[in-house]
């Protein structure tokens, strides 16, 4: 356990606050090989991401992967980098800002929303420390991963609990495990597709592309594959689509092991060879646009489909900070924080008065703070 330094964990006149920690995967600090080597080193060393015995994986990671992959990844990141930096980071920041504004209006009480990345910056540890400094004593963790997977939500839980286990005074803690079949989430995705169709016309087919995971993790009991298919089925049903009008594939495979199939790139190549015309692609596993959506789908796979003989691949943007998305996240937070004082609209004034009364009683008992 960490020794005391600086501000004490406990002060009698402190107003206990509700904290919402949004988490996402992460992003390099800049689109350079050096930054990517640092980021990928942290990401790929996570035993929940790559489930290979550590000594063997250390040799592969440091002897091969980190010698070749960073430069190639840096080129891809450079294509999507903007004046605001990494798309994943600024879209996640926008979600954080919009959600905090909405929650503060709804709760009318002390609530703080922070963002932490599982890998890279801003770190989860830094986000938790910031929430602690602001007096958060009830904490809801909301990973921006609609479909649970051990390598994403599971890894986030492992990281957070390892940090909290070092705190002297741990907050009351809850975590959203998955929201793959949440009615508001399904409706928000369906609405985004309808809006895309309204603006761009409707393609011949709608492809749901999810990030892949190694097949053996599914066979070991990871529910991710089933959750992805349920999300796609519910959205397709909400859109009134028939069989043959929508499909599910998996993208972003890494290494030589078999991953969840069918693969997105191979499916698009096959469709191109068969002369399929314009199609629409949506990625409901990514609430915020990032390298995997903007570049891998919108650039690399679009080019692959076109060169194979297909028509235009039109990517449906992620929900990002859309009104539907923020409203859905607010409702998700309300359900998972049910019973906590702030949800019952306890006012800031009431909370402050309670804190002053607590301090007065503590001083009568001899407390200094």
C-alpha cells in the first residue's frame, strides 16, 4: 500500500462526490515510430490482449514486433491525425465533456466525469487520482466497449482494481460490464444508419464490422462473439432489414492464429469479385471513431473493395458525441448508479450543509480536519 504523501484521503468537511470514469483503449501520443513503439509495447504486453506464455512472447514482442510494426502503424496514424490530435482521444474527450454537462444538469449535485485510457495517455491511474482529489467516494466505471471481451472490459477491470487495491480509502465501486443489447444503444446505432442513408443513399448491403479476437478465446468462454451478433441482429431488426441485406464480419486481426470469422477484408474482396455495388459499413463496437474505423475501414478496406471490382464503400461514422449517444450513456449511468444519493437529486447546497455539520461534530470529538 502506498504511504501517505500530500493531501490526506479523508477530510471531515469534504462533500462526497459521484465519479464517472469513462475508459477507452488508448492511442499513441503522436504519429511517430518512437511513440508507437512505446504505446504498442504497453498494449501488446497485456496478458489479456496476447495470451502467450510471457517468456516466449517477450522474445517475439521485443525481437520482432516492436522492431517492425511501429513504423508501419505510424504511417497509418499520420493519415488520420488532425490538428486536435488522435481522433480516438478527441472524440472520447468530446463524449466526456457532453456527458458531464448532461449529468450535472440531471443530478443537480456533485458529479465528476473523467477519461482514462487503458494504454497511453491520459492514463487510468491519472484519471482515478484526479477523481480522488475532487472527493469522489462513489465510482462508476463505464468502459466505452459495448460488447464485453476479456481483452477490453476484462483488462480494464484488472487495471482499475489493481490501482484501487493500493488506496487506503477505496470508493464504493460499480462497473458497466456490457451494453451490447441496451435498447438506447441499439436505437442510437440504428438512427445513425438511417441518417447516413438519408444523406448518402442506401447501398446494396449493410456490413457490420466488429474488431476481431482470437478464436481460441471464444472457445474458452469469451462472450464477445455472441454479443457482436446480438447487437447486429437487434439493429438490423430495428431497421427492418431482411436476411441477405445485412452481414457480420470481424476486422483488425493480428498474428498467425485464427481469429473470429468471417474476416472483413476477405469478405469485401469476395464481394468485389462478384461485382457487388455500393455498400455501407458500420462498426458498432467502436463508440468513438479511431484508426480502425477511419483508416482501416474508410481507407484501406474501401480501396480493397474497389480494386477487387466492387462499388463505393461508405463508412457510417461512429456515434461519437451525437445527441442520441450522450442521451443513451446518461440513461446507462442512471441505471447503474441507482440508489446513490446524487441520483436522488440531492442539491449541492444540501451536500455542503451536511459536510459542515459533519466537520463540526468531528471537531467536538477532537478532529483536526
